[in-house]
């Protein structure tokens, strides 16, 4: 049969082997038809991955081969989408990208110049040394870099980063997380910029001379009972004696520590056929192990990536840059106290408060959002102190609450409540209590609400953008505030606007305060309107 | 008669023919499945406490000693460094 490339995907013969897809000689993706496709008349249709679709408009030579390159299924020029220019999967700097094994776009090693490859390996070596000397953990090279070193004596062509792991002595997840916190503190003190991905793994961000940032993952590995857990999501059976004491491997002229029995580790990670190249390999992790790791280590950044995608994507331009009607309603009530915009997003209201002469802070869990606010503030000559707050990570909430207790602010949150899960919402009330009790500021909230007189407004109903915001029940919000010692001074439920300023029939506004425990509670009744 | 109605009628006839203890055992299994589902949710909630314990431990071990010393300059410095190190 003929292999057909179209806007829908690639129609090719049924097979359980992997194939490689190149555009104009550059590797972009690998697929296994039986696993990734759906049966159609004439073969199996494998749809294009969502991350590639934005790039698939134009003309280019698409070559599809088996992993040896000997069997060629397709090698011809193809036009996709409405574009007339060349097809190219590239980042903003023009660097070639490909789909990695977890479905993200990344720059593969084969498309990285030799000098930059050396920078990655030197940076990885420095990370290992810093982890040992300053963070007190002995880490080893693992995953793709280990596989490349053992199987091929070099980095895998389609790999995009390096992964380090350390074997924790702890067996209690709480101790393992606390150890990971100490490691990130030590690495930050050395100047490493890093992201926390879960309670057991961080990403070290290594800037490269070509403008790209290489991610060096630092994963914990540990035993609980007889089960070995290795982050990402691996779990199963591998004794400590297969890992320690370490062996040494060489990669492009650099020596790295490796598990004592690298073959046993590779079989644990990639299964018994690890010696056969398969760029389209996907992990098949035991679901009970994933469930345990999710429960122990994760849950505080589930939607962070989606928000970062939104704030860096084209739809963010649909958010007005001018002040929201809610900000204009709040502003005359601020008086002399500074205001902190919680979940600032694009920063439109924080920037406007600053322009009105208020000392203004802005916090968000998305670093993309904060970067945008800082850039806009600098560009407009405004002072907005922007910092990260991860509601759901108690340390983050407690440390900001402590600071605000001695530096009184009003708290302002527009369309934040609908983004929070129950745990994060509880921490918002904790933050408000810590921040507002000593200083006397107010909490101003606006959110798309439940209204029994408006159809389709049940609690949890997804609203724009793309379900990242959900409707919230004002009664539940009020109960949460009162449970944490706050008093709702004013509550209204009326037509208003969503975050794009599109009309919404059920929008709730709340003003609440947290009186100091020694002061008599206010007897003034809540002003309630609808 | 629709397929759904036929299926419901056959099920009910089959149930009527089963002896009482067997029906009870089947009902018990359904309830056991529900109980396992609830238990799994509760176990997951308990797993989540690990992160809470680790966070509280981290805050206490990093911040409590300078706070106890009542050295305000040291407290300010430690708080600021703690927040930057998160």
C-alpha cells in the first residue's frame, strides 16, 4: 500500500515497529502505527501530535523510514495547510525542534552543534559535582544519556536533555520531600535557576550559548518496602545493589557516575528490549505505582503548564490591557494601604493600580505571567513588585503570609477562585488570615459564580479560557472565609465580565476582612445585593 | 419491545430464579466495590499528607531557631533567604 501524508496525519501500513518522520532532512517525530493510530481503509491513520500542528502549514519534503533508514515508506514533497512557505518545526530563535518521548517539543541532540553539546555535558558534570559537594547527594546519570552511553557510546540522536538521579536513604515520602527541599535550597544558593516539578524532582535550567535553555532533571529514586521507585513515574523491582556503589561511564570525552549495573537499570526503565533502538518508545508504568507517586509527591502545579501555555500563547492578546471594571470598583476603597494582586495573570489590574499611584505587588504561580508583568512594568516605567506564590504549596503561602503580616496590604483577586482546587482555596483563606488580621486590609474577590436563577451555572462548570476557570458557589466561599475567622462585609451577585471582559450573567463580588482576635468582632451586618 | 426493555426483563427473571443467599452475596460484592472505591480515595488523601508534613518540617527547621532567638535582624535575613530559596 502507499503511505499518504495529509493534514489529518499519516496513513501507513499496520505495523508494531517504530518509524521516523523527517521534514526536509530534520527529524521531527517517531511513531508506532499499531499503538498510535486508528484503523482506516487502506491502513492505519496516525494523527499528527497536537504540538506539531501549529507548524504544519506550508510545503516540505517528508520522509518516513524505519529506524535503520533502510526501509523508506514515503519520501516526497507535500503541501500541508494553507501555507505556501517551507515547513519548519523551529523555536523563536530558528532552532530545529522534535517531539520527545513524553510528547513535548524539544531540541534533539542531533540538531545541536558540537560546541553546545559540550556545554550540555559540562553543565551536567557541574550539576553532579554541586549535588555531591553542596547538596549532600550522590547522583548518577540515567535515562536517555545512560542508554546512549551504554548502547551506542554517545548521546542518542533524538534525545534532548540529560537526567540525573540520586538514590535516597529515606523510605518515608515525607522525608524524601524534605530532602528534595534541602537540595533545591543548596542548588539555588550556588546560583542555579531551577523549577520544582514535584516533591521529588527539580529541573536545573542551564543557559546555553545558542540562546536555548537546557533542562537537567534531578530525580529522586527510593525504596518503600520491596518496591523501587524512580521518578518520573517508574516503579517495580530493582535492588539497591544494582545501583550502588556506582560505576563510571564515558560520554563524548566526559566521565559520569552510573548505576553499578547499568544494564539492570536500563532493563528496569525500558524493558527487556532496551538494546533495540525505538525512538517512539513510551513508558508503560504500573498504575498503582503512578497512583502512589501522585498522592505522595504531586498536586500543587497540576495546571501550571496549561496556564503558562495560555500566557505565552496567542489567546493572551484577547485579554484587555486596560483596567477591569472590578479594579475600578475596588480602587476608591484602597486608601493608603498598598495592594497585592493575587493570581495576577497578565497583570492588567496590578499595572493599573500602580499607575494610579498605589504601591502594588503582583503574585502568580506562573513564571511566564510574572515575567510578562515585570516586562510591562519596566516598559511603562511603573513599580510593581512581582513574585511567585504557589497556593497549594504551604511553604510558599506561609512565607508570603509572614511577610505580609508585617507589611500590611489589601489583597485583590479577580478570577482567581475559579482556578483553585480545595487545597489551594484553603491556603488562600490562610494567607488572608495571616496577612489581614494584623494590618486591617481587606480581601477583594471577583469570580464567575453559581446562580440558581441563571441556567448552566452549577459549581465546577468550566468557563473560558478552555476550562481553566470553573464556576464557584458564593455560599461555599462565604463559608470558607467565615471558617477561617473572616467577615464578609459586602457580597453582590450580578451580571459582570469574564477575564476577557465578555459578559457573564452570574459574577460575584466580595469584600471581606479578618478582624484581629483581640478586637471585638464587628456587629455590622453584611451588605448583600443581587 | 426495545432492547433495553428485553434486557431489563431478562435480568429480573434471572434474579427471581436465584436463591436468596446468592442475591445477597451479589449485593454484598457491589457494596464491597463501593467501599473499596471510597477506601482508595481516603488512602490517596492520606498520601497527600506526606507533602504537608514535609512542608511544615521544612518551615520549622529553617525558621524556628532564629525566631526563638528573637534577633529581629537575623529573623529578617532568614525569612528573606527562605523565600528566595523556595
